[in-house]
C-alpha cells in the first residue's frame, strides 16, 4: 500500500508535464530540486524512507510517495498518471522500471553506465509508441561527454582519434588514495571492475579496467587517467568503422590507480561476489565530500580541409549551493545533464521516438538549455 506524504504542489492544471523520480539519493534529490525550481514540471519523488522524503519536501516542495522500490510489487500502479519517469535507482532495477514505463506509456530516462542494462532497455524501446522515448545513460559520463565528443567528431572530414577523459575529484584530497566518495559506491566499483570497450585500429575491442595508465598536468596539478567501463555509452556502436581510435578514461589524482589496483586485482575485491566487501571498506574508511570539481577533457584529431588538426575541449565545473543545499559538482552535472535531455524532449527539440542515444542530441541545443547551462565554461 502506498504511503503518500501530502505536500502542496506549486503547479495547478493539467498542462504541466508530470515527472516521477524513483529514488531520493544524491542524484534523484538534485534532479527534483532542479526540475521543481524551473517551474516547468509537476514533480513527484519516490523513496523508501520517510525521513528523506520529508527533507526533500521541505527543500523543494515536491510531491512525495513512500514505498520500497526494491520490491517488484511496488511497481504495479505507481507509474500511472505520469508523463515521464526518471530512474535514479541502482542500475539493476532499471530494466524493471523501463518495462513498466513501456506498459503505462511513460517516457523513460536514467543515469546508468551499465552496458548490459542499456542493451536491455534498447530492446524494450523497440515496442515504444509513436511519441514515447527511452533515453538511458543521461548525465555526465555517459551523457554529456558523448554529446561533446560527437559534436567534435562532426567537425572533421576524417577522424583518426577521439579521447574522452572525465573525473569527479575532491578539491582538497587528504588521504593516501587521493579520493573522496562523491557518488554511488556501487557505480564506482563497477567502472573499476567491469570490462571496457574501445575502438583500436578501427576495430571494436574490449580492454581491461585500470589499465592504459597515462599521466598529464593541467593548471599546475598532476593527474592520471586509466580505463574504466561505461563512460563511452553507445559511441563505440555509433562510430564503429568511422575512426581509428576511440577510448574513455577516468581522471584521478596521480597515485590513486595504484592503490585501487591493489584492492581490486591483488586482493580480488573486484570479483562480483566480493564487491560487497570492497563497498563496505570504502564507505567505512573513505569520507564523502561535497567540495569537488568535475574535470572534462575531450580531444579529437583528424583531417579537416586537407590538413591534420586537433580540437580539444576542457571544462571544469565546481560545487555550488542551490536552495541552501551544498551540492557537489558531480550531483549538479549528472542531474542537470538528464534534466536538459528531458527538457529538450518536452520542448520539441528531440523529434524522435523509441531508443535515443546521447550522441543524437545537438550540443548547441543542450548548452543553450536552461539546465544544460551548468556545463558552460
């Protein structure tokens, strides 16, 4: 039985696009604030705990529903009456949500980086109705980085190399691992442990996480980057046979990768049955922080007008306060990325249906959107 915490809606009438957000963690919480603040959407957020819902109700004045979303029976009727659903749940629940979205005719959006989940949603989207979209992998990486990389790719006559680098880093690291938890620990472990995809010598290949170490300096700071899974989204599929090289790496401060490699590979904590142990270790010993910076680096080289050229786009995005809440840069970039895609669809900028890839989205439309402006430099 649903337990609805009554809250005053800021919106009246039936014309407002009705969005239901499943999950009230860091990203779902931020998406609710951004959408409600825009005064364009009628927002309802769903979570298991009454405490978190009372807090988001106080901060953003959204409608709330209390229910345990880990249980399959919770989805029987919960999506009825909404236009779009945003899944801010763990990736393994997204397929179930997508199936229910198809059944009830909702547009579907999520933040997942999990490749298998995205492939499953792509199959579900084959049965989408005429005006229904399924857009997974929204946010930062995958998400904006794919939109950015593809926009640079289109500026060339022939592309040789596409390098995508993204990192969410603490501004003031003070431990040996040079890292603080800034988002989902499960997601972090998955991207450090699952196989990665890339294009090498014009062929689609699988590569190992934590390998491909490279080092670089930017603004006087030393960084490293290494293979991680999920960040490419669907770009490997889109650009197969269209570029000689395509890869994605996560940026960290120099020295981080060595210690994570010890935990994941030497101690075998990257094995699926042992990832719970690693999660417990990280969440017990590594503090969270809202004082972070998102670093985005994308470089494309190839032939343009008969000359070999390279175009590089570098962005730094910092944490900020919204509704008197100190939000981390990873919260802001991830949530605003999805909100921008949702808004582009609702406003008619995405004239398509079924499965939509991030690279299908025009970067100028994205950056000119009221939500996408968070990515401006």
